[in-house]
C-alpha cells in the first residue's frame, strides 16, 4: 500500500521541481534590474523583464496549487483504501486479543492529515537545496562556500532536533494513546461511573495520563524552541554575512551589485526548507508514530483472501475435541469439548458460572478461533467460510445485546437492505412485533447509543429478531431469557418450538428450568470440560440423582 502511495508522490516531485526552478525567477529578475536596467535606463527592458517574471511567477503559483491538490487527494485515497481494512483489523484484534478501540482510525486520520498538509513541502523542497547552492557558487565561490557552511550548520541543527525530541515525542504519543483509551472506557461505562460515584477517581487517573502527555510535549517543545531560536539566529546572521561579503566583493570589483542581491535571495530560498522542516518536525514524528502503529495493526491482521463459496448449509453442527486458551494466558477455558447437533435439534448448554459457556458460544459462531479441535458446519470448519456468507446462515444472540445507530428495522435487517416483509416476519417470530409498533415511530424509530431508549428486555427481543432475520440454519443463543419477563419467555419458547419444527439447529445457554423442556439434548459444562451430555430426559434424571446423592 505504501508503495502505491509513494507512486502518487511522483507528480508532486515533478511539480516541486518546476516550482523550485521557478523560484530562481526573483533573483534573476533582481540581477537584470540592477545590472542591466539601472545601468542602461531602458524602460522597455524593465517592462519585458517584469512581464516575463510575472508570467513565470503565475506558473509558480499554479505549480504550488497543483502539488497541494495532489497531496490532498493522496491523503483521501489513502484513507479510502485503508479505512475499511483498518476498521476490520481493529474489530478482529478486539475479539479477545487486544481491545485497540478506535485508535487505529485516529492514526489513519493523523497520517492522512499530515500527508495533505503543507508540512510535507519543506521535506520535499529540501531535495533542491543543492540547486540553490550551486546557483550561488555560479555568482562567486566565496559566497557559495559561505552558503554551504550555513546549510551544513542548519542541517546539523535539524539532526540535533530529531535526536533531542525523538524520545519525549515518542513518550508523549504513547501517553496520549493511553489517555484516549482511558477516556473511551470512562465514557463507555458512564452508567456505572455515575451510579457508584467513580468520576473523581477516574478523573484523577485521566489527569495522570494527560499530565504525562503535557510534560513530554513541553519537554520536546522546549528543546525544539531552543533549536528553533538558534536556527533563526544562524539564518539571519548568514543573510547578513552573505550581504556583507557580497558588498565587499562588489567594492573589490569581483561581482555586480545585482549578483549580491541575487545571492541573498538564493540563500534565503535555499535555507528555507531546512528551517521550516525543524518547525514541522513535531507533526512528522507524530505521523511516523501513527504509521508505525498502523503497520503493526495491519501486519497482525493480514487481508483475508477470497474464499470459494460453499453450498448452503442445512445446520449440521459438529464440535470435536474443542479447546481454547486466551491470548496471553496459559490456562485453558475449554478442554476437549465434543458434541453434535442435527438440523431441527435444540441443545441446552448448562453449568455454573465461569464454566466456559459464553466462550463456547463465541467459538460456535467463529468469533474465537479454537486452540485445539474444530467446529464444523455441514462438514466445513467455521474458519473456512467467508465471514459474510457464514453470517447469513447464522443467528447469534450474545449475553449482552448492543444495537447499532439506525432504525429498529435496520437493526433487525442487520444494517443491510431488506424488504419490510422479511423484517416484520423476523420481528413476529421473535414476538416483538407488537412492542415495536408501540414505539414512537414503530419500525422507523431511530436508535442511538446502543438502543439506550429501550429497556434491557426490549433490546434483547430486538436482538433476537436480528438473530432470526434471514431464516438461519443455526441459531446460537447465550442466555436469551435473562432479561425477559414471563410473557417474553413464553414467546421465546414458542419461537424455539417453531424453529425446531422447521429444521433450525439451536444451541442455547440456559439457567432456568423452564427452558429445559423445550430442548432435545443437554450438555453440562464445568471447569471448561463436558461433565455430561445426552438426551434431555437422561441428563435431567442424572442431575436429579446427583442432587439427591449430594443432599
């Protein structure tokens, strides 16, 4: 991707070449005015020279406009090319390994902003510094060597600026990422923060992160300011020195007065990119750090190749020797879990807290990849399916239901385009149609902040309708009745019975005994392993006998 981005800079360099070449117009014009017009007194010569200079400067302005436009378009193209992949990678990394949040998108925005900003031009224009130095040499060697000495000095200051500000700017960027991450978590958990009075403590932690950012930025700013002041002094001293030396050479008859003025202008133009790059260095360092973080994120989640489309599954689910160890941990959550579900069967997953039930649900729908064993849908491993294609055949209701910003209808339709008949069918099947009609705008009611205007039970039932949309062949429900009242639970059981009769395979994490009578099999999990598994009646009898023997 970066190679293609760099190719976009080729016309920028071409326009910059013409731009910097035309920057010679002013010194050449001044030379001609002082050495030719003033000595000859020919006004027509002055008029012609002025017209030519103005025309050249007009082209110079156009070159500057074009290269700025190209940089803006490069930044936009880079954002369009990477934003979807960056968001996808952020999502993948958040599925159990590292919750990076929106930081990669912030990094992409920062990189785009820097590329599209004028801060890039001093770096590009620095390439043409030797051209201006060579032009000064053509006027007189002494002036050329003075200019070279000044350029080397300023370049050394630029390197020193990189050296002394690199570490504090790096620390400031890292602290800023931590501060934003902390702020995101505070806002995301606003309810618990307000309810339990956590705001003062969290504000103190935020202030700690933010003060670290300010401290490191202040340290880098102070050092850059000192070097910036030295840069201004050296440049102005050089400007004075080259005028003084030029005047001496004029008095000695070794060059013309026009050459003296031209040398001063050329020196100012030649040293300008070096001086400006020192001022723009902070933005460059921030963009470089953003690029490094982006590169790490994209490398951790490579682009997925296109997969061959598989035939539509019937809903035969086979779990074989399934194991899962979280990233960064050595303790398995699941070990050697095996069971099988045929189309039209419903299986209840029961067990104590922390038994691994929710983790198992996530693995069945491909959110977590197995550390051992496999999950197969109609013989094909879940990982082999294209995620969009797989999702169209799967319904999933997580334990905590969050809805997306959009209408109720859009949420049920999984944020895609769908006809109203399919949406209403899913809502009726979930027993939520009448409740939706009582909302302010029915199916067109806008939901924001994860559906905060709805109760927990309402969100859960709309989440169930979303899971049922498109008639999935496999339905995975993680405690679907946790927020439902008696009527809601009765509607859910009717839905389960209807789906079983129509060939849908159902996996349901359950705690309430009312669910058990509506399933065909039970799998009992404890400590990440299957303790019992079999037909519903047999497992109920075994559990009852176990309770009697223990009681």
